[in-house]
C-alpha cells in the first residue's frame, strides 16, 4: 500500500519506489530505499512527516504516494 494510506505511528518497511528515474534518485538521496524502515510521525497541512534513519523528513502527499510499504 502507498505510504499515505499507512497509519500514524506504525513502523513499516519500504517494498518499492514508483516513479521516473529522477523521482527515485530524489527519494534515494533522502534515505528512502527498498528495505528501509519508516514511521509516520504526523500529518500537517497535506505534508507527511516521516521518521527514517533517525531523521525526520517532510514529504507532500504526491511524493509519499510513490513509496510502497
């Protein structure tokens, strides 16, 4: 399921990243790689705050929908 549909506070593993090569490279540079554990911290104004690799990253819903967990 896309990351935007996942529940807040649950830890999940990334299964797949969808999108063109540029999108995949961008998400990879932020630490979103297959097998990595992510956790949704909160959702504010259409942005999702995600905990990944001991860092917090904010993504908009369109970018978060490309991450399959």
